[in-house]
C-alpha cells in the first residue's frame, strides 16, 4: 500500500521503470508489487530550484516499517530516479496509522 507522489520526475520516464521499481520495493517492504501506487505531479517551481529540472521531491505514504526498511526504500528509489537523469532526490516518509486508514469505508487495522 505504499503510495509514492513524485515531483520533478517526468511521468513518461517513470512509467518505463515503474514495474521493476515496484518489484524491488516489494522486496524491501515485504508485500506484493501490486500494493504500490506511483503518481507524478507536474509542478512549476516559483521559489527555490527555479529552472532546475534535475531536482525531485518524493513523498512516500506508508505504514511504518522501521529505519532499516526506510533506508533501503529511499536508496532504491533514489538510485532509480537518478538513472532517469535527476541529480538531486529528496524523499520524505509519512507514516499512516492503521486505525486511521480506511479501505472501502472499513478500517484497515
């Protein structure tokens, strides 16, 4: 169920590598590759990093899996995005609580 929201990564480039990336991340997270969502957000920087097309900011929403998994996840995503020509990659994790996460109106926890 990890959700990745990527800014500064061209959707067409990410789509070409999204399957293998999901497979790698599934191993890190101990879940199926079909549990992932990845979305690219088109954003125009108006302050900071103006004109720098080689900067990516990635938000990851997930159920907490610990520091080791976070580190492996971040390294895997960073390596993948850098291979797409992005020089700087910043990632932030947002941990969901199972009692606050609902699927079809029912709590996941």
